[in-house]
C-alpha cells in the first residue's frame, strides 16, 4: 500500500476544512491527505466530527470553508474564485466517485439485493440492465451473497444487508470508499463477516477512509489512523504509533483506555 503522501499525489486532499451547525463548530480546520491504495481509519469519541468529515468528503454536507479535492477536482463547489455550489447533476456524478456505506443499511426495501446494486449502475453509470445485472451478481459473489441476488432486504440478516451495501458501493467503481461505522448496528456475531469483506477490499488495493470503533481491525487493516477530538485532528500516524499504550497524547490515551480490555 502507498503510504508516502509527499511523493505520490494525494487522491483525497482535505485542507483546513471547517463546518458548523448553527453555533456548534463540528469541524475545525481539518486537513488530511490520502494516497491511492491507502486505508485510513478515523477514530475518536462521539461528537468529534468523524461522520461529518466523511459526509463533507461526499458532499452530503456542505463545508463552510477550506478545500476538499478528489483526484485533483474540488468537491461540491465550482472551480474559480467564487464559492459557488455545483449543480445537482454534477454533484451526483462526483458522489458516484466516492462510494459511501452507512451504519444504517439504507437499502431500498422494495428492491432485491441485485436490484439495489443495479439501480446506480443503470441510472448513474448508464449501464444496460443486462450489464448491470452481471456486475451485481459478480459483486454479490465477492461478498459471499451470490445465492441471495433475488432476496429482498427483509429476507436478509443485518450482516447480509450491510454486505449488499458494500457491494452496491464498490460496484460503481468509486475512486474512494467511505465507511461510516458500518458494524455499529450489527449484532456482535455478524461483525466479523462484514469486516472480512472490507479486509478483502483493502488487500485488493481499494482506497478507503473508515470510521470505526473496531480497534483490532483498525490496527490490522489500516495504513494510518487518524484520531479526532473536538472537531480537529489530534493525532495521525501508523497504527503501531497511534495505538501505543505509552502515547503522550492525553486525549488519545484516555480514549484508548476503554478498549484495552479487548486486547487490541
């Protein structure tokens, strides 16, 4: 995996991004670079801005100031001096480059597993129904659900629904995959099957930014870990450094203490 962001141009370049909801400052001058093939995990206490950061990268939330570029192209706003929001068609095309998987599965209940995957392929990518079906079946096979192509979400377990969500996102061939607490709504026995899919994508070289509280997984699968606190990046580095028990970052040490019993 590429980890030297100084020599290789960043696929994702977040610079001094700030975001407020009313009087609450959620992001404070956040900067982050992610290279192709990196898996960057974002950790931190609730309310630290992790999910908001992902939503700004995908422009589900507009950011107040700063810059977010994916593959050199400004996200959400038109290039030039004035800060002008892109049109909805342009935004839809950009969002297709940043696949996002949510903690709630967000599958359309009236569509089958294959149908959920095919929708974006036909509506956004312009694929024929036959080609979209073939792609959907391929990715369902990759996440171990080839036999569930014609099942409705209500007929799937939570772990299976989340794997369909991942297949739906990667089937669009995004440049970067954003994963927001994708195991938090799952029963503990279902977490492993979802994380195994993500591990396989990482091994295939998929660029990912992942928010999670699964510390052992973050340690094993990440190129780098970002610790956020109070809306800013408090620490960033290789897993062995960020998760070290002897870290001199007091906020990070306090946050990690609650996970030590799991022996990550």
